[in-house]
C-alpha cells in the first residue's frame, strides 16, 4: 500500500527541500502583503494563492516545476494549464502507481533505465519519489550494475544533456563554460574523465552515465536538491578504438591526451569551480585512471573540498566490512593477513586505509604493510619479480617467491581475508575458495569488482565452495 500524501502547490521560484520530494512548498507572493496586514489572519497553506514565473506549456517543460496531472484545477487555471492536461486530477501516490505499472512491463534493465530517465526529464519530483519509495528495486537500475551497461550503450541511451561536457580544447574557457550552466548554487559536482569506468575500462564521453547516476542517488538518498548537483565530463579523447569507430559515439574522436595539457585543464577546472561556486562546493572524482586518480587526490586534497570515491569511498566501505567480520571470526584486526587481487586505485586505496587502521591498533608502518599482500596482473608483488613496482606500492613488496597464479599465492600466504578489486571477472575460482576454507575456520571473502559481470565470484559460489563457512 502506498502512503497518502498531501497535495502541495509548487513553483520554480523557490523550492524547499523536505525528506520526500513529494512535499515541496513555495513562498507566496502575498507574503509582503500579509506582513502589512498583521491584523488579518494568514490563510492556511492549502488556501493560499501562489504566483509562478512561467505559465502554460513552459511549466510542463520544466521538470523541476511540472507535476503532470497532479496539478489541481485551481493551479491549472492560475498557471495557464487549463485544457493542456487531461481533466483528471491525480495524487502523487496514484502517479507512482502508474509509474511502477509501466516500469514492471519492461523485461530488461536498460529499457527500465531509459523509462526512468524519461520520468526525470518530465517530472523530477515524481522520479525521486519513486526511487525513495522503491529503493531496493531502483538502485540497481539507476546505478550499478545497470549503469555499466548504460555507459557502454550511452550513444543509444543519450536523449538530452544532463551535465557539462568540458573538452581538452576548452582550456582557457572553463570558467565561461561553468557560467553556461543555468544554476548558480551548486553544492556537489561529480566529475570523471571516463578513463576507467567501473571495471569496463576507457569509455571516454560515454562515462557521463556515472556522474549522472551518482548524483541521482545524492538527491534521492541524501536529500541534496537536484539543482545543487552538477555532473561533469572532462573529455580528453579515448584510447578505446571500438568507440572511435562507433558512429553513435558522442565524444572527441581522437586518442586520449595526457601530460601537461591534461594537467593544465584539470588545474583550470578546479580553480574555475571555486571561482564560480565557492570553496565549499564538493568536487568528487569518479572513475579516473589509477595513475591520475592518486595524482589528483594528492594534488588537490589540501586545497579544495574534494575526495576520490574509488580510492577513499571504496576503502571506507571495505574497512567497515573487515571490521564487521571480526565479530564473526572472533579475531583481532592485527592477527589477520590480507591478500588483494588487483593493485589498482580501489585495491591500493583499501590497502592504504587498512594499513592506517592497523597502525592505530599499535603496529608499526613496516609491520602494518607486512600483513598486506598485493597480487596484480603480473602476479604477486615481490622484490625479485621482473616487472617494475612503482614508488607508492613499494611498502607492500615482499621477500618471497614470485607467483603468477592466484591460487598458489593463497596456498603460500594462507590469508585470512581475500579482497577482489581487479575488475576482471570470476578469478576467485572454486580452487581459490576451497583453499580459503581449508586454511581458515571462517574465511573472509570480498568480491568488490563491479558491475556484477566483473565480480570475482558470486555469493552463491563463495558459500558453495567453502561449504558454508
């Protein structure tokens, strides 16, 4: 059963955020008159008349104002909507019911995503109300795992721009581009350059689906007003030949530009954001390539209100999971050994955060890093392996044999926790899972890669091959 809601009159002039987007109230143009006639009792909100800046079809074209058939007869008359809508007047509850009936008609998640985006284009409050009411059904559609497919098919999905596209050729004009965005009070920006979208690799401008999806969650679940959110794509090209040959590709058709030109563009972007929206505007980096992700974080974290979700956000969630697992394994954090499959930005971000937690528990820097093992595409990160190890990962280098098979590393190290963040699919094989069960009474297994098709194993596999341990 859907909860009943009170009909509210809305306008584009000022919207007050409430816990649900179904409850939006606007200031009355008669407020000044009410102050002058204090002797007169101010009418109840349901009886007050409101003015709007736009009328007629312009109201219905603005998704932030439009309510569709939920406009009352009085509102339709005052806003010039009478006759432009069917005569029926529905509550938002009834609209939600209609949306869900249509949503469930689709038999694939990509079509469901496109349908929901159409709702967002027409009726913003209804869109967020649906997500709020049906969180479990909507999150996998609006964000992972469906958003990965959306990014791959973004040339088909694209209907209208939902953010700013800033290219490598816009250097010197970034502030002017930010000024083209119609909203002046931006509170949160999610920015990507599309180089490492989820576990799918370089998707270039198709990566815009990530900032759009992430900010939809910021509004639906965190209550940030949609007009305070800005998705940004930094388009420097793509090294994905398939996209360069795709007639539906919407980005720059040349190889990705790196080096000083790229860094100058990023510096200009950060400065332009502060100039346009102030120093308290949050800038979230999302799905940058590992080499740039750490560089941007170290370069900007002390000067701007910023964080990297792939490094810091993933690390926070992973460490929370590890700490929670201690209640099941009945062990102390410092007594565990951790083996990572993958050594990219997500895995290394978790490793760094985990090392900090181990140091808080009393271990030295050397001992904390000594309990963390990294396994990348070239095998276990050890001192005598032929492949070079960069400076950041050097603290985790071990004096032990160089193994290229992950199952062999599990049997040699006997970790209590394995963490998958390689984005290469089911590499936690039955052999790996059985080995973890053999070496541990309660093995801890985190398959963190997304989308689901890139996960190291499924929960079903983990239970099956560890005999429910």
